[in-house]
């Protein structure tokens, strides 16, 4: 019978049978080496870090190394000879499937469960120099110390000693130190020349994005993972979004309000499907100082269960309807693994509107009105084109009647991203929270409800859609600074250039353009060009002595790099130029999106289009089981296209409102059953 180890007792029994001495301690659940070290001071052995990895070809590895050893993915790719230099964490489901291990609890003991030897064992050479090592015994609530020679005995027993790959990382550490020295020298050079990004989109998209939002002054990282500081450069963009949308919803009769951020456990659990959708993300307050609370209190992940008990008090008659409120606030959604500033954060800013109506028809009209306003935020302010549509049953809001959304594409990787949602909640919540009214006939009826939300994700989408390898590219309508004047000083003529620059500044400001004069004399013009390009300012205005002699300035566009000389008398045309830049940015993004929505009527064509980083529009049967099949099939059949932290699965983004009708005889592209509607599919964030 094949050996199988699934718990601490089975591991210890195996060690005993092999005469391998061991000591085990119990401790709270740990998920990192750092957490483990807090509990293993009683041991003399070194704690090993264990990484479950996958390369681009789909090969799996278990690496065990001394926890202080440098084992970057880049180093591992070189050592393993991985094609394309791509090594990353393997999916958790594969950890369970191949090694029967839990996250945070994997160790060489799990190799006993890999009977088909699908996982290559890689061992840090430095481990062999140790007397004792510490490993998790198939659980992350205990740690076991064994002699290092005991590991060899165990590997021999399960038939894995011969195929173990021992790697020497010491040389890599020296290379790393040398790279750090070179990088430091490069940074010193950059201080004198440019504030450029550390890499391009093509080299490392995640790092590029991080560079863009930090070096442009939009974001500052914080010491709590998933939380970020919005600096004025990004917050002002959010304020412009707020200003536009707030004005428009007030024209629809919506009033602003504010509800507490805390929600009782009883209220949160009122609607079971709703709370199930948010349960993993809910953060709880459990203590007041050192005193446990009698009941835990949740921090709002959304406010339906906070607001609706009040709605039940406020609504009694049809004369109380419609009730339309909105709040600008923050929410907390805690449970996720790969936070990305603006796109996926543990705390984010948003507006959430909640309304109650007498009829479904009234509610449905508002759902579409709000969705149109969201589309206008993206297209008219942020120059980002969107597709409006309805979510599938699987993708709709938990507990809702139906969900509409606007979707867009990140051009570099073809990933879809949900830009905003407008939900019709139906009468589900009104029945749960007893929100009813009496109509003209004195009949008691439950209200029809909507909820809708727009978040600071808007900013991240804008950054990804427009920015380039020089930094941010901001649409003029939301840019905090629309034009920057850069004087080009000459020795002994500084005051002359500066005085004229101030005159130009006043002239441009009178046109209504948000303008800034960079009159710093401790930076040269080239440094300033890079600085303002990085920050995405739409127009740069340059003026030097030669320009003064000709009564002109040089205008440089950030979006396309084109430049031209204009006379001082034409400065009043800058607002029109900014509007042209805004229109050009939207047109460019729309052309990209439109060209990458590919129609497919069968699975083969669907997969080809999907793997070419496109959205795919297909006839679809609208069945949940078919959608789940598409998710699984697309992931399994296109593993080579997976990106870091992104699922390889395709899902429905929406069922677009604007689409050709289904023709008689058309069938679902995946299952072959009669098609009912067309769905837009893609891989998404």
C-alpha cells in the first residue's frame, strides 16, 4: 500500500517507523516563515521555507531552502532553466491536488503523496550543511524538528532521494549583491538626469504599474498590506469624478447622507445569499482596548444591511417613494491575496446609492440612468471607452435581482475589468428587512430597490488604459495640472525669462486652464521635462530667450509627443487644444477596444481569439453550468497564457445591451444548445 501523509499523527508515525528522532511543538496557525520563527525558538534547527512553484511549461516544483537564502523567482528561473524565465507560485488547488497540503503547511513530508512524481523536489545546498531542520508536519499549527540526515532517510523511503535536485544559491546571492550595487549607482545617475521608470510595460507590467503610480506622486505605500495613501495628485482626480457624478445624481433627485461604518452581526446575516457573497471579506472588531466585545461588530463591506433597517422606518406610504439616498464613504473588504493599488485594495473610497421604488418599472429606469452616468464618467472624464450590459446569473450581485455593469479592457494584456455596477435588487431585501408601503388602494406592498456604486478603481483603470513607458498620461478634464510652463534659463538672462514666463502664466490662467509655473532653478529643463511627463501633465509650455525674441512658446503634447510653436497671441486657444487631446485619447482607446472585440460562434475560434488577448462575443445559452464549463475549459486548454496573479479562466464580462439579435438556429458556442443571447467573454482582473 502506498504511503500517504495527511496529518501530524501520520507524519510522526512514519518518522518513528524509520527511527528518525523528532520533536514537535504546537502553536497558533502560521502562514509565513516570519510567523513561524516567533514560535520555534526552543529548537536549535533552522526553519526551512517551502515554496510550491510552477513554470511556464506547466511543470511543478517544491523548493525547500534555508529561510535566509535568497530565492527570487528570477534566480529560480535561471537555476531551473525555465523557458522564458517565468517561475511563479502555483495555484493553491494544485497544492491540494498534487501534495494534499494546506497553504502555509507544505514541506518535504508532502512528497509522500506525490505518487506520480509530478512535483520536482528542489533542495537548497545550504540545508545539507545543517545539523537539524524544522518542518511543518502537514499542518501549519505545528512544527517538527528532525536531524538533516533524517530528511535523506525519509526521501529514500518514499523513493525521492535519487531525483532530488540540489541547487547552490550562494553564487546567486553574490550576484544579487552586485546587482544592488549597480542599481544604487544607476539611481545616483538618475538623480542628475531623469526620474524615469525602472522598467517598461513589456519587461514587467506589475512593476511598471507600481512605478507609474508611486513615482508620479499618486500613491504612497502603507505598512498595512492592501491599504494605500492617496496623495493629492490622485485625490484631486477623485474629487473631479465626485463633482461630476454628485451633480448629476442630484438632478435625478438623489440626496446625500451618511450611515455608520459598523454593522451588527445580526443585521449582516439578515440576507443569507448577500452575506455569503461577502463573508470572506468582512473585517470584524472584536475588542475594546483589551476587553472583548460582547458581540463582534463588522466594518461595512457594503451598506445594504446598515441602511435598510432605517428604510423600513422611513417608508410607510406611497407618498414616501421614491426614496433616493447616496453616500460618499470608505468600505473595507479584507480577504484577498494580491492587492493592487486602486484596482483591488482592502480599503477603498466609493459612492453607494440606495433607492426604493413603488414598481419594478421605475426601478429599472433608474438602473439604466445610473449606468449611463457611470459610462459618462469613464468616457467623458477619463477618456476610457466602456461596454454596457447585464451580468450573468453567476456574476450578478449576491442577493440581487439583476446586475448591470460597464466593462472595459486593459490594452497591454487584454484583461477585462469591471468599471462600475448598477444593481436592481428586486424585492429580496425589502422582504428581508420588512420595507413596505401602502398604495392608493391601502394595499401593503414591498418596495423595489436598487443599489449602485463607483469606486477609486476608476483611477487605476485610467492609468492602465492611457499611460506609457514614460509615466502617466492624464486626460485633460481630470488632470490636476493641465499645462506646465518650463522656463529655459540662460546665464545672466534668468530674470528676463522668468518675468516673461510669469506673464505667460497669467495669460494662460485667464483662459481657465489649470496651469503651473515650474520656476525652480536648481533643476535643469531636461529633468523638469521628465518630471512632468512622469506626472502626466497634458501640455508642456517651453519658453527661452530665442522664444522671447520671436514672441512664441513651444507646446508639447503628453499624449502623443507632438510639438509646435505658437505665438503669444494664440495662447487663448489652449482650452481648445486640451479638448482635442481629450477627444484624441478617447478615440485611440475606443479604436483599440473595438478592434479587440472578436466574434466567435464555436469553441475553437473562441479560444484562438481569447488567447490573442481579446474580448470574445459569442452566442450563448445563458445556462450556469455552461458558464462554469467555459471557465474550467478555458483555463485548462490555455495554461500557457496565464499571467501573474490573474486567473487563466475566461468568464462572462456582460451581455451587451447593444448587440445583433440571435438568429433562428444559432447555437451556444460551447455546448451547442439553442442560443438565447450574446455574451462578452474575457479574462479579467
